[in-house]
């Protein structure tokens, strides 16, 4: 094998090509990215970058010179339009054709948008997914302006926190019965509802968007409860979907993502996938993990397996979110939880998810020590009794030795 092409220059793509070189691969590596800049970190876009606390250059995972120095052909502003597995070629815009011995999709995901019929194409309606989105949003964040956030997931809440800190008037609507309903327990939803309310964010749960109004630019919104509000701009945070069109058109098996096996290999033995675009095996089913940690870990395993390592990938899910002065850290997956135990020590708080008697996940708010304990317990397959976790006198570190 002498030629590897990686499509998608995000966190997973950058991690994959870096690992190929560190593992001693000496062949040709091409990393294709549709955006004009080198790979960068996305989580900061809706936090420090919007706040003006992080410069553009600090977003970059590595300077462009690093890729040159490691003989990685980083081609930014370059979009792949098709992949032909039979001839092992990738066709780019402009009809240039690249050949490959092995190819990896690290194409990430796209934000869900609003239909044009309800005002989704009006000026002043934004998503927060890439650097161009954040740059377009920055001028909108001026004290006193009125922002409507549509969606009460982590992206929506993070954007609301930034806006509130900058003195904007913020209304957040969530169609479900509570914010974070899809991803967290009621206890975590309650914590963040209280946090945002304390910063004057108007959270309206069980209320959806009927339509945005305005001539060319959004000026208001009609909500599902019949209320009408005036807004200066809107942010849509209603989820993402995997970028699978190239893979699907190439005949690669996809099902809510590009389906991979335990090694990161797709239905084509010469094509691999990692990151937000890929599904992976987890407890007998295929899931997608939308996180930086998974993008890095899965991509690095794929790089090793491209070189013949045959290492299975066992994900260790972890996530985080920064809102105001609160850092939420999440370990594990709470899928199918039956009980939640709360632990409070001073200003620190954590919620521990159990499926019957098994500890499966932890949400930790300003509680890094218990987050690390919980993460290690989950990875080790240890499940202390819920009463032990809830007891403020419990020596949590001692649980790791039991």
C-alpha cells in the first residue's frame, strides 16, 4: 500500500493522517478539505471563539506547516464529488481524479436547518457548525439585541450562554417537554434551566417554532403556543445528521451514518470511516458518537488498521459543554438508564446513571474529580451501590480500589 486518501479535514481527518505518519507509514497521504483553512477544533466555535476569547489561529489543530513538514498533502478548498470503488479513484470538483489504495471518509456531519416555508432562508437565521458560521454570527452579538434560539440541546444552550454573557436578550424555545430531553436526565435539565434562568434567558419548553417572519431578514417569530415575538436574529440548534452522500453514492453501506465494523472498515474492504459520519459497534448494535474524543480515538485506530494492525475499537464515550462558569463533563452513555443518583459536595454536583444495578454514565457539573472517578469506574466495569454514591461521606477515590 502506497497511497491513502482521506476525505474530510476535520478533527477525525487530522487525527487519522497524523497517526499514519507516527506509525511509520511512508507512502503518499492526501487530506481533502472543502473549507479553506487547515483542520480546526469545532467546540470552541460556540463558546470561546464567539465570545472573542480565542483568536482564529488558536483554533487550528496544527499549523499548515506541520502538514508540509510531515509530507501530508493537505488540499483545502477542495471538494470531492464522487468515489469509484471499482477503479479506486476520487473525482474532485474540476474533474481532477486521484487514485488510492485505501480511502477514509472523515466527512463529519451537517447541521439540520429550517425549511424555507417557515422562514429558514431569511437573512439573520444561523446555524453554528463551522468557522464560516461563527464568523457570520460574530457581528450579530451586540448588547441589547434580541436573539431567538431554536432548540434546547447543548449547541443551543451554549449559544444562549454566550449571548446572555454579552448582554443580549435571549429567548430559547424547545419543542420537547424539557431542554436536553434527548440526551440527559431531568435532574441535569433542571440544573441547566436554573442556570440559564439566573442569567435572564427566557426558556420556553414544550413550545415549538411555527414560523419566522420578515421580508428579506428575520424580524420576528410566531411560536406554537400562538405567541409572537420580535427578534433581531435567530440561531437554529436542532441537531445534526451525518455526511454520507459520497459514501452512499459509492455503494458503501450506510444507515444513520457510514456503517463500520469493529476495525473501522466499511462494506468495502479498501474504504474506512471515522468520526461523526461513522456508525460503530456498541453492545451489539450500531451507534454514532458525536464527540471530539470519539473522532480522535476512532480515527487513530482506523489509521493503525489501515496499516494491518487489526485492532478492535472499543469507544470510551466522553463529552463536555461550557456554559457561563459551569463546565459539564459527561462520561459514558446513558442509553436505557433506569435510575439517577445525585451527589453534591459544595458547589460541585454530579448525576450518576444506572441501568438497574449497573453504572453506565455520569454528568458532572463543576465536579472534575467525581467525573474522573466515574469515568474510571465505568471503564473498569465497576458499579458502586447508588446509596454509596449519594453518601457525601463516601471516599470516592477508594471506590477505584475496591
